């Protein structure tokens, strides 16, 4: 929506200063960080926490709740080690 747009000035050194209202809306303190991306020629800002929440939601689409990825990775590593140990014994 164009009515929600806020003018942000680019300083001579290339820095952007986010107005206090915009920082408050994002929940960003002075000296805080935002993530920036260009989408369809627009710059989008998102807080690191919101970005992580978005990544978690995307991850959950593909991994059922209650699934322990760590346990699955450990089991795969153990299986690989078992195969490697078996192959090493066969080669001797």
C-alpha cells in the first residue's frame, strides 16, 4: 500500500536512517539489525527474529512436528560409520 510508505533518506555516505516510527513498528532498537532483500525491484526489511520465524515455518512444511532432525542425522552418521567400518574390514 502506498499510503503506508515512509520516506527514508540516503545519507551522502550511503547509509539509511530508519525513522523512529518505522523502527518501533519493526521492534528494532537503535543500533539493532534488520535483514534486507530485494524482491521484484523493492527493498524489503525484516528483523532477524522474524526471518528465523519464517525459516522455521518453511522448514515445518517439510518436516512433521515431533520429528527430531538431530536424531535422524545421528542415526545416519552411525549407519555410515558402520558401513565404513565393514568396508575397511573387507579390504584388509
